[in-house]
């Protein structure tokens, strides 16, 4: 990803990428259980206050998985007319349901704009959003805010689904000729095309 990607973009993509290829032809879910959610939060410091000591519970896991399902449904809409990730193609939430889920999760922790303006340096004023509710650590709400920020921001236009064999990832397109999320996916896709051409001519 480019250095200019926003925090919202990175969080939203990282959440979506908790659904991944398992290396054996199937799909793995990094948020399948409480331990997985706790490990993911610890690997993403700064999402919640004191994330190193975050303790997952069943309601939080259910809420985060719902936000992820909504995000992936809306990612599939964002990449149209391209195809969605193969992990989602048969089980996407309807867009109105995904929007409702995301907005309801985000509403659980309202935010207020906070202006920062450093005394020194060339940077101008910067607006960030801080939780205004009494539950600043509501993980699903914070993730929903990030997904909304990403989908409403300029990075959305670079979102693509990788269609290399066995890949289920979404990625941001970095240059005009990029077709896959990483070089190894490009290699697999080229090998698959080569085999397919040879099968047709045999």
C-alpha cells in the first residue's frame, strides 16, 4: 500500500483480510474465536485504548464479525463492475442490510472532530475524530467508523478483489497494470492461464 493511505483505509482492509486463503484450497477466518479476535487487536495497536490488554468477549466477537460481513459486502459493491472476492460471492449481505449494520455499529460510539495544529513544521491543521460516547473502547463501533471513512474516502476507487487462484483478498491498486494483490498471486494466475491454454490446445 502507498504511504499516503489513511488509518481508516488500513484498518478497514486489515479487517476484511481476516478472511483469507488457508493454504489448502479453503478459506480461513482469523476471527473464528475469542482468541483470534484478541490476537488481531493486539496486532493492531491503537485501534482501542490499551489494546495490548484487550479481552475479547462473545458479544464483541459477534459485533466485529457483523461489521466485517457488512464491510466485505460493501467492498464487493465498490469493486463493481468487477467480481467480488470468491470468498464472498455466494454469501454477500444485501447492500441495504450491510449499510444498516455498519451504520448501527458506528452509532454505538459517536465521535466528535478534534483539531490538531502543530506549532512547528510545514503541516497545516489536521482533523481527527475522537469517541464522544461513554464507551470509547467499543471495538465494533470503532471498526465501523474506519470502514465508513474508507468507503467515503478517495482510496475506495483503488479497491480491487484479487482473482488469482486460491486468493480471496481485497487490495488497493497501486499502478494501472496491477491485477493481483501481490506478486505470488500474479505468478499463480499466469501459471493457471498457461495450463488452461495448453489444455485447450491438447
